[in-house]
């Protein structure tokens, strides 16, 4: 890498880290209910919700799951009835049931896996009312769960972990909407389109230029770590990402909220050091992998964003798979074998290196619980995290949360590689073809949504198995996290003693990084050895 490449990467990390504290403090004030408005109170009255009424973890989880189930039903209905709905100037028809179900689960779970070309498949109504709404509320649902977990750690002898409806409204109204509005206006200034016009014919050609309300969806797809592009080629499309400035601010917005939530978490548990420790662990994993990715892709221009250079394509690839985002500005299928392995491995770590909005942080806290448990085994002491004893129930729930995504990935991959329909969409055979399938299920099974490319996944088998993977990877992680929050909220705080392991020190950060990497390696190295590793050796 050149000095210019290192300067670009360093500048990106500097700007990101400078934004973390002010945004994190602001989000803490929002999620703690210190900011209210007439609009917020009006929404509660309209819905018949008392925001001050606390919920047990079971009630909170039921509200979370019911709301998300309604989201799946709403998007599925819109996709199946698209031809009858307004704002469809191109006259797009209804989608096949298996495709519609996959998309509905994808957007409700914050995965935004795309097995379709947006500009040739979906109407403006579907993009705005169906998908963009889910971009907001799926991200806000993740914010709600991490807020509930922070309250569980901070509470003493309490049954309540907050009110889901209040968390959902506040996260949407005060965090996601304002940031998205600012970013959308900036993107329009850079040339990202935002209109409801019909497609424009190209002179002396049968081709057309697609139009549509792209800027508004691009803003929330990045900030909400959704990633579903308005156009098929996502952020490589000049109507989505026209300039170097739009490229920089979009890739910055991918990690902005997940990184700042670490500071929010520290504020909410009344110990800022805990948030900084979690952020340090994320950065310690992210930076070395970013540098390796940028180095191995130097000079490999195939499939890259030629306007901005290979370094920015490498940065985007690592950022989008470290976060549960999934947007792309380059074709990952064209990366070198090691260059393709790194984004895949980042997803397989459980999307906890920054991760999705809310989901990344609560996943990392689960790993922190596992890390203190391992430390407790070493010294023969009941482990504690933030003054709460970690006992059998918490470890059972943490085990479910970290094991479900690998099971979804590996089972989905196995089914596809042994069935004719699963193999029917492959562009390549051998190790690279296996990598294409493994990447697809790593993406769906960790709620990322990016695609390796080269694998035609829009068939009934992959749509249904992928939909199941997305569903379980989201809700069978969030549900155990809420169970942990409820269990910890009921416990009293244990005073710090001589045997207490400090969870804000460099020693613990190293232990946490080790726990994340060991779980990822043990779960996926055999599969990676059949794909990108053997391809690199060949």
C-alpha cells in the first residue's frame, strides 16, 4: 500500500472515532427518555401506549416479535399485490411467493438480502412503503434490544427492562429520522437522484435510465445498517453513489451508529469505561483485517470501483461486513481468495465487530459474558459482569445466541451443495463455487445481506432455506439477549472485591477479542478450508 492509501484509511478511522462520543451521548439521552416532544406524546396517545409502563423481558420480547411479524406480513402483502398498488410507472408485476417471502423476512430482520434487481422488479410504492419503512423500524428494533440489555445490567432487583414501544418510537423519531434526513439532503447535493418520474428512454437506444426516490432509501440503508440497494448494483451505481464525497460519507455512516452505541452503552450502565472497552475490542479486530484486505487487493482492479480506487473498495468491503450492512461498491466475487475470505470471516464472527445497529453491540456483550465466564473458570470463581453474577441461565442463553448463527450458515450451505436446485445457480465450480454458496449463507445467517456474486440464489430452495436462516439468526439471538436482560435486572449488584475481574482493562479487552476469534475459527475454519483457503493455495 502507498502512503496515500494509508492516509485515506487513517482519515476514515479518525473521523469515525471523533464522531463516536457526541453521537453516543446523544443516543443515551434519547434511550433514557430525556428527550420528548409533542409528536412523540401524540403517537403514544394514538397507539394507546403508556411509555412509563415497564415490561418484563417476556412481555418486551413478545412485543418485539409481534411487531416484527407484522412487518413480515406487511412487506409480503405489498410484494404480492404490487401490480395493484399505486406509484408503479413501469407496471411491475407481483413477485413469486417464495421470492416475496424471502424479501419480507430479509427486510424485517435488518438483513436486506437481495435476490432481485430493484430497478427492474420493484415499484416506487414497494421501495418506499414496503422496504424503506422496514429499514427504519428494523434498525430501531435493534436499538430497543440493546437499550433493554443495558437497563438489565444497570437495574437492581427489578422486573422491568423498559418499554419496547417507547424505545421503538424514540429510536426512530430522534435518532434514525434526523440523521437520515441530513444524509439524504447531502446525497441529493452530490447527485443521488430523488424523484417519482418514469424511466427515461436513452436516445437511439432501447435502453432506459431508471429513476426513483433513491437518496431517501440510500441514507437509511447505510445508517440503519440495512444495505439493500435501490438499484441492483447497489452503491456501485452512479445514481446511488456519484462522487468521492458521497462514497466517503456513505461508508462512514455504515459504522457510525454501531460504533457510537458503545459510548451509549457505557452511559446507560453508569460506567463509561465499559463502552470504551467494547469499542476497543471491535477496533482491534477491525483494523488488522482492514489493512490485510487493502494490501491483498492492491492492483487487482477487476470488479472494483474504478472511480475511487481499490483502497476504497477494500474499506467498503470490510466496513459493510463488519457491520450488519451488506451494501457494496465492488463485486466481492472478483476479490482475491484472501480478499474474499476476510469479508466472509467478519460475517462469520457473528457481526459483532461493530455489527448492526443495536444487534452488533448486544452480540458483543454476549461475548463479554462468555469471556468473564471463561476467566471465572480459570480462577475458580463465579463470574461477574458489571456487578451481576453470571450463572447457569445466562450462560445457556449466551450459548444459544452464539451457536444459532453458525448452525444456520453451515446447515444452509450443506443443503445447497448436496441438492441440484441449490447448485443450479452456480457460476463457478470447485473451491470458488463453494465460496459463493458459503458466502451467501454467511450473509443470510448473520443478517448481513451482501452478496459474493456469481450465485443465482433466486429459486425456491435457497429462498426458503435462506429465509429460515435470516429468521433464526435475528430472533434466536435477540430473544436470548432479552432473557439475559430480564435475568440480570432481577439480580442485586455484587460489590467489587479482590477476586473481581475488571472488565474495562486491556487484559479483558484481549480476552474478549480472543473469545470472538476462537468461536469464529472453531465454527468456520473447516468450511473456509474448502473454499477461499484452498483456492488461495491453488
